[in-house]
């Protein structure tokens, strides 16, 4: 089958049964037509359509080593720096499409599975041949271009104790029993962004560490979303209204869901780690999946800062605020962030090396630095948009106003230096959707947390970073005799 286009994605979305709960409704009709999902579904379809465009096909796909068919570039196991550059360029094209606000486009988890499969020996041949399972899974999703979602986190009931010490030891998803068909899982996991996916991967967090008490929770597996007993409980959609009123929310709300496993049977061939805290703690780093996922994330983040740089400059120019030094200083702050994110990517690729599993791997030092800096950079984007947009961010009447009798007043009083009223209002609605709307609020939370708790990430960064050479330099100066 190989690389799919948008139509194939939408057909699969609508024909795959899944227990998707939205409010009091278990969605039974076409998911792609549901108001909560249709905007993002259409956007994801547009991304897949790019793979079929003659001018993009060579960048967006490569020949599958098994079938010879074109498959998506984010599955490419890079062996050279050129491969790595191709992955980056492909991911940037996808990220640019949404201005970087869609965090969980397929390339994020494709990068994870790709790296884990290259490192299959890490999973081992004990038990039911976990190494073979991860390799087969990678080929399975690559050859069908299956869209993945994932859950890493246990429900947030009581963080003071681990999953086995909760009031109910079956709140967090865990092994119930092992049988001839597979492993039965009961409990819940958070937080599956993109429940429109074809498959769900359940993996350990890159930040949370497990001990022996956590044996039944130390698992990694993958399942089709249609598996019996699997339920997705969605949050309220931010995809309400028209694309004029909500330029981002109406198009790019990926949705987030808590996932319930109601005695779900995971077939043995879909199990990758079983009751193994030591492996669960190490899997992301040992396989370098974390590096490739963070690399994708940094490319997406660079796209987002570029988009905000364009947006905030337009906002300032439109109202003639671009001439003020403090406005220029704030926009420069965004431009500096943009250059910094791009420099992290360039440095990671310039210093890429072949890892122990044979993949040309971006240097993790700049990539991990980007990963830790981003939760601080991202909130500043909306702050600057608010500082410069000011009350104009509230001079955004609903689209219907433009078709009403008050329109002549709107045309007169909402016009700006470089735009008529309709254009100005549209631009400021876009700025509000990035800086202050409910969609923007979710964006802010996403950027702070999507790669794990930033506090524990920073603490891990402190321990991991090699500070010795700098300490030595200080000591040398202190002890210098002359
Ligand atoms: C919009 C959004 C989308 C997401 N999408 C996904 C997804 O697709 N897949 C997925 O798997 N996850 C996803 N996540 C979840 C993400 O992985 C978590 O938010 C992140 O790992 C932090 O975990 P938590 O939210 O449970 O916070 P918690 O761990 O509950 O932390 C809450 C607070 O307590 C502090 N805290 C808790 N425990 C400790 C501790 N032991 N030591 C020190 N401080 C502690 C934290 O610093 C934080 O301030 C998403 C999150 C958001 C917000």
C-alpha cells in the first residue's frame, strides 16, 4: 500500500470503528464530519495529500526497503547526513502547514517507532520475541501509513505515590493477566492527543521512573484503536465556529483524550516491554527514540516561532506600531528565539553521528537544550502578541457582524493603516487564536508539558549535562599562581 493521500486517510478514519466519547455521545457516524473533529481531520488529510504532489513527492516519500513502494519520509531510518536533512525538510513542510500549532502530526511518533525498530535488540528476544515485535510493528505501520497516538502518563489521581499505591491499584493501566492470546490490560492512561489515529502506542514516560513496585505498570505495547474495550474520553473541542472567527481552532484542534482500557487484550506480537521497570526506565534514551522525537519537535517549534514572527510583525505594521523602539525590541525577541531554535537544529545535524544501532543521529546536546528551553520560549510568544496587539485583540466582532447593518461602521472604525476592516479583524482573530483564545490556552499548556514535566526535565538536564570542563576552568583560575 505505502504512502497514503488525504482521501485514504479520511476513508480509514470513518470506516475504523472506535469507542470515541464526546460529551454524552459515543460517536457512531463519520468522525471526519463531526464538528469536534472535522477541522483537524481535513488538515491531516491535507498533509497526506502533500505526499502525492509531484513537486513534493520526492521529499515527502522514499522507497520502502521491503515493498519498493513510496512510504512517508518520517519512517526513513537515516544512515547519512543527507537522510537526516531529508527528514528535517519533510517535517518542516508539514509543520509550516499549521504554523507549527499541530504538535502531533504523524512524523512525531513515526520518528519514535523508526528509532525503536532500529534499536530492536534493546527489547530482547526473551519472553515473546519483543525485538521481532517492534521491528514488525514498525514495518506494519510504515507500509500502511498508520497514524499513531500515544499515552505515557498514569491518571493524575495522587502524584504523591506511585501507581500501585493509589486508592485503587487499577486506576493506572496495568497487567491483569497473561494468557495464550496475550496480555490483559485494565485501567487508564493520559493523554492521547489525536484520538483520530489508527493505532495507539502505550509507552513509559521519558521522565517518570519506575521501581519494582511498578512491575505490572512497566509495559509497552501498541494496538489498533478499534480494539475491544479501548475507550477514548475527549475533552471539550476548541474547534467551534468559522475559520474566519477561529483561524487556528477551526482547522487544527487535534483533540486530547483520556484512554480507558477495559480488560483489553494485547496480542503477544504487539507487546514490546512486559513487567520490566528497568527497560521501561531506559527505553527512550537507550533506543535514541527521545532524540528523534525531540528533533521532530524542534523542527516543528522552529516553524511555530517563524509563523509567530510573521504574525506579530504584520500586527504591528497593520496598526502602525512597528516604528516604536519597544515594539521592535519585542519583535526582535521573537526573531532571536527563531534563530536560536534553528541554530539548535543546524548544530544537531552538523554534529550528527552514527549511533550504536546504525542510525545517523542528531547530536542530543543541542536537541535536549532545545527541548528544555522551549517551555520557556513558547509562553513568550503569546505575551509579545498580547503586548503589541493590545485592545485590538478584542476588536474582533463575530463574522456575522460583517454581514449585518452595522457593517458601514465596522468598515470605518475597524480599518487600519495597511488593511481594511475585514482584513484587520481577520488578522487580529488569528493573533488572538494564538495568544488568548481557548485554543491558545491549550497551546500554551501543550508547549509546557507535551514532552514531559519541564521541572523534572530540567533537573534531569542538570544531572546529564557535562559541566566538568567548565568547573575545571574555574578551578584552574582559582589556583593559578601568577
Ligand atoms: C495539551 C497536552 C497534550 C498532551 N498530549 C500527550 C500525548 O499525546 N501523549 C502523552 O502520553 N502525553 C501527553 N500529554 C501529557 C504529558 O506527557 C504530561 O503533561 C507531562 O508528562 C507531565 O505529566 P502530568 O501532566 O501528569 O503532570 P504531573 O506529573 O501530574 O505534575 C503536576 C505538577 O506536580 C509536579 N510534580 C508531580 N510529580 C512530581 C515529582 N515526582 N517530582 C517533582 N514534581 C512533581 C509537576 O512539576 C507539576 O507541576 C499531554 C499534555 C498536555 C497538557
